[in-house]
C-alpha cells in the first residue's frame, strides 16, 4: 500500500467516525435461493472454485470452450453460465481475469469481453434484482483497492452464478479455453478492512434485459435513472462500453452534479483498451454520498462513424463499491417480485433465443 493510501486510511477513519458513523453497516442476512428457479440453479454446471488463503486469492473457473479465430462474442459458443460455491469467507478488495488454453498456456485477457458474477440471494442497490458482485470487462484490467481500507464481505458456502463472454479478434484458434476470475480477498478474522463496502451496478439497459443495444450511425447518447434503496457513499466506480464509445458518466440527476466521468483509453486503431477506475475517497472524505431522495443517472455517449446501424454495438455500464450509512440495513430481496424473476431468468439465459440454443436451434447467439 502506498504512503498516500495509509494517510487516507487514517484520516478517513476520523472523518467517517466523527461525521457520519457509516463504518459499521448492519450485516447482510443470507437468503435462500428463489424457489421457482431452484431446479434450474441446481442444474447449472459447476464452476471450479479454488482458494489460497496464504496468497489471499479465490479463483472461479468456468468450463472450457473452443475459441475460433476471428470470432466475435455474438458468433461463437460461450462458457456456460455456472454455479460456484465459495469455500471460504472474507472480504474482496480486487479482481482480474485470466485465460488458459488446453495446454495451460496463458492467453491475453483481452479475449474476455466480460465476466459477471451474480449473488441471487442479495439485492442490488438501485433495483430489486439480484446483486452483481463483480463486473469485469475487456478494458477493466487489474482492479485493486486498499485492502486495509475497503472490502466487500462474503460468507463461506455462499452460492453465486458466474457468466462470461469471450471473443477472439486474432488469426489463431484456441482449444479448451478456460476463463478465470481471480478475486483478491482478506480472509475472515482479520481486523481489516476498516469499511465493509458492497457492490452495485447501474446500466443504460436497465431495468432488465440485454445490456447491449443497436448503435445508430453518428453521435448518440443513452441513459437510465434510478434511486438507491439506502443512503451511503460510493467509494469506487468503473465503467464498461464498446468501441466508438466516447464517454460514460454517473451524475446526480436531481442536482446536476457529475459524480464521475471517464473517457476510454484507445489503441492506435481507436479500439477501447482500458477504462479509468474512479477512486472517490480522499484525504478528507470516504466517497461521494448518495441518498434515496435523489435520482442518479448513468449516461453513455457514442460516435459511430460507419454510416450504418451496428446491431448490439452499444453498451454502457457503471459499477463499483458502496458503503452504506451505519444505521441503514441492506434491503432484502423479494423472490416473488416479477422484476427479480425476469432478471434472474435473463442472467441464467432462460429466455428467448437462449432457450432455442439449448434446444439446438441457435447455439451461437450472444443475446
């Protein structure tokens, strides 16, 4: 940890304890999985999960697939949505993606379009749907926060659902590709992290359904607004967009204040290669405070120079960590809520053409 991070740790403790007492949110109560979908969840293939407490790493690995040369994430078989049981307890403070082929060779992490993990037993901050606990994109890179300061708690035996999409813009075909999500965590029982932070996500495709959308030619923008279920502070934020994306931002739609804005880092061919991570804590504050009385907006801007509409060419997602006020219990899920059910079915690919794919009709479609 850097000297600056240690200074932040000490000052943030004083600021939060004296001003808002937000450092001790109530524990999250585990909930049973949704009964109407319990059979579908049980039928999911199992992800391989390994833990290394000495290194502080937890690895979720999905079943292997072949990745043809030149394949887009729309046009190739994808790793199946899989169920993962976490064998240890602790607090996550970072993550990265990895890929290996059938010979164990490390492949470029840029072949990962995205890797998402859903906790169906807990609620999202902005909507009554299952909580996204990790959302990694091809441009996310390695994410690490100060482990003494922040961590997202998880329990031993927790069951989560992992989903990934791969693509291969190279001229080489890879066989038996296994994609992994490597979580950096602090084992349970340590006196740190000081603040328990909870994951959240908001995208322009909410409330439920496909996150990608058809991208019209020229300049265009898309947005979505919502209010958090509890008050607290956003301490970290990142974003995901596609090529031709110009910017993504998260703002307070009630006051007009821009909380975070980022532009993608591009390579020589103008493809998106990385996105900045917004660390909103500092010497005098622990994050950007949000409240249920306000509306908050995610907005993405594109400039498509091709002169034609690109099917599924747009996407705009923000995600990060949130520290609730100390007296604010995390909201519970309602397993019978129609929005919750629809979102869970979508995440499990139990809808539309994914059902056709399972019947053998359209096995390569993305959405």
